[in-house]
C-alpha cells in the first residue's frame, strides 16, 4: 500500500453512530502534538482490517485490547538515531517541529523555522519523538 507523504497522523478508531450521523473520534494526542488543529478540514481515508485481524478479534481466546494496541505503525525513528531534519514549524512552547516519514513529528528544542540540523533522537513515543541538536547544517 502506498502512503502519501502528506499523511499527518495515523490511528485506529471505531466508527460509531451519534444522532443519525456516523462519527470517527480523533484521539486527543493528535491535537496535543500539533498534528491536527480543531476547526480545520482534513481528508480522511479508512483502511479495513485484514482478514487475520478480524478473525483474531472474534476468537474467544484473544485479548481484544492487546490486539488493538499493536494496530498502528511503529515510529520511524529509534532512540540514539542520528537524523538530518529541517524545522518546519514551531510548537506552542516555541520548540521546533520537524516531520519525517508519514508525517511523524520530531520536537527539537532551541531551533527556528527553516533551520536544518543534525539531531540525535532522545525520546520516542508512538506519535512523536524528541531530538537534540548535535550539529547545525550550513
């Protein structure tokens, strides 16, 4: 499956009915990390679960919460990894924000928009990472 470079976030959610409409809830973390802004319009793609995932969840011996925890993709970075990134935006606390594969966010303190830096990944979460500047690019 091809994934667009414009992808801002990826999460699993159930479709539910509310007042005659069908709703997909966006996790709070996607707003808090700056991936999405309330009030903005976004394109939404829905991807069905594979046959094996559907069978696992209907099997009585499977823990549904455990199988859903593994639904999302793994972060594209690892602690200790070195990367060259360009700061694209500033977060609410003034930290630089870079985006890498699939729109994954890396927060880089003490940087400015447009700056290209070599960073070391110091912390990795499912929806964002933190990097420390190792070297400023020219």
